[in-house]
């Protein structure tokens, strides 16, 4: 429970632009799929997001609020491949199809940030991203 609290405190102490980015990811990966739970793609996205949040909480418990948190999105790689293969089934002019395409783009951007963070962690940048969370 302490790790979950620390993880959430870390998000709330990030710069406002980073908080806005996290909120965009939450809306795109969790809120919007709730409106389409009858569709398999939405269930995969929401489930993957929740598993990532659990993984990030575990990572916070093990390494603090560090750049290693980028590993929490590694499940997005197979999810994005799955969604990419499904795009032909959903027209680009349909709201669901538009959401899928936007989701793919923002999640790829997030993964680029995450990969950079994990590489920096591996290279020795192991300090907590946000200070004073204890």
C-alpha cells in the first residue's frame, strides 16, 4: 500500500505538463475504453493499462519513483501490435476508429519516453525522479 501511495504522490509532484501527459494517458487508456467494454480491443487496452499500473506500483516499491517506471508500459508493445492489426476493422471516420488511431500514436510517444528513461536508468541515472516522497 505504501508503494501505491508513493507512486500517486510522485505523479502529483511532477511538473504540470507531465501530470497533463499522465492524465491524457489515463483518459485514452482507461476512461474511453470504459465506454466500449463490449469491444475486445477496449478490454485489452483497459486491462493492459491496469496491469501496467500494478507493475508500476511494484517497481515503485522496489526502486522508488525512478526512471525504471518506464518498464511499466512494456506490455504496450504487444498491445499496440494487436491494435495495429485490428485497424482495418474500424473506419477512420468512426469515433472508435479515431480513438484507436490516436491511442496508438500517444502510446508510441509514451513508449519512446519510457525506453529513454529505462536506458538512462541502466546507464546509471537511478535517482528518484521526484524528491521528498517519503
